[in-house]
C-alpha cells in the first residue's frame, strides 16, 4: 500500500457495557463451575469426568479468557480516536465517544504519544508514577489516543532573509487537526514533529518571495499584505502535510520585525520616508492654498498685485505654511510700496 493511498477504516465496535456485563457473568459462572467440579471430583462418583471438565473449563475462563476479554474494552471521549493494529497490520480506527468492545488482541498505535512538541491542547499526559521509599517509579501508562480537536502549533521565532536580503525575525501560529488517523500514524514517523518542521520550511519559502516593506501600493509585502501572506502560507503548509493526514485550518503571523543588527538603520529609513511623505503632502496643500488666496484676491478686487508682488506674496505664504516653526508676524505701518 502506497503512502498516499493509506486510507482510514472505521471500526464498527460492539457495546462495551453489554460485553462488560456478559463477561462478568461468565466469570461468575466459571467460578461456580470450578466449585461444582471440585465437589464432583471429591465425591469420586460417576461424575468424575464431568467434574474434571468443569474444573478445567472454569479455571481456563476465569484465569485466561475472561481477563483477556476485559482488555478489549475501550472508552473514548468526544473528538478522540484509537488507531488499532492486529499482529502488525492496520486493523482500523475507533472513533466516537462512548464505551466500546474491540478485538482484545489489537494494539493501539500513536507515535506522537507523550511528545513535548510546542502545541497547546495537544500535549499528552505524562506517564503515571508511584513513590516507593522515596523513589519514583514510572508505570508508563501513556495514552495512545489521538486527539481530533483543533490544536495550535506555536513555533519559535525564526531569522529569515526577505526578498531584498534583509534579515527579519518572524513567528507564526498554525491551527491544525488530524483528519486521517491512518496517514498520521503510518505515513510519517511523528506527525507533530513533521508538522513543526514543514511549517518552518514553508515559512522560509514564503518569506523569501516578499520584501518586509514596500513603498509601492501595488507591490505586496510582509508588513502590508499580512492576510494574503498568511493565506499563501496556509496553502503551502497544507500541501506539505497532506501526506500526514493533517488539515491546516488557519495560519497567522504573530511576530514580524527587523533583526537587531539592522533594526536601527531600518527605523531611520522608515522615519525619513515618513518625513518625506509628510513634507510632500504639506507642500501640495500649501500650493493649493496659495492658488486659492490669489484667486480670491483677484476675484474680489481687494488688491491688484503685479508679478513681483505676487512672487513675494507666494514666497511669504509658502514660508508660513511649510515652515517647521510658527511664523513671526511683522507689522508694516507704512505704505505697500
């Protein structure tokens, strides 16, 4: 069976409660049969063969068959699954919340059980331990159940060069879940670590295609096109983890900044760009105000100015409107000329 063709098989399990009651009753019956067999054998009558048979059947079921059947009882909570194998072959996946009975010879498989991958709502419970004379002894009761809930992967921040070669620090959060338990268990060695590595790889591939920031409105950048970059990142990660039976529900950029060695220089660059943009807006507004002032003066015949006086007036207005400091007015008590 190829990796991509590994499909999930759902098990139709019997009721666990019914099997629990039935097996318990049989164990009680076997105890009674064992007792009756001893009585018949002790009597040394015509029922010696029947007594030996009852002793053998009762003891075998009580000590071997009954306890083995209890192993097949499984309890699942909502959004949990068990991947079972029978003598090394994939037997099926048990899903759904409830109390079930499956083949007691099947074995639950989950290579990611007990892992410490940086995920929330996905870290398995540690192995149970007991203390004997001050010494902790691990029992190794690690759950093999696979969570089908939506989980969060928060990888560490990475230093990556953007399209222009500038080193940036970026961090992402990926919301994911298991949709094919067979692929998650058998196609990859450890599906949580596999997801983490593929997220790092996809992040590097995406970041190298875009600059950190762009002065052109039509050009996409990591800072200005966060939603579009996150969608492309989601598609890139999904294509890489399809083989592991995982679904990427959402990918978000949680941290984005220049690396420390160039952060100061880039901050000065951003400040200079902001000052230039602000000055450009101020000059455009000042020119418009000067044009409006000259037009109003001419339309209302308030004063008639020749070209030289207009130039002086334009110069004074631009100085007042574009200056960094408040203008200091000078009162002219003489004539205009």
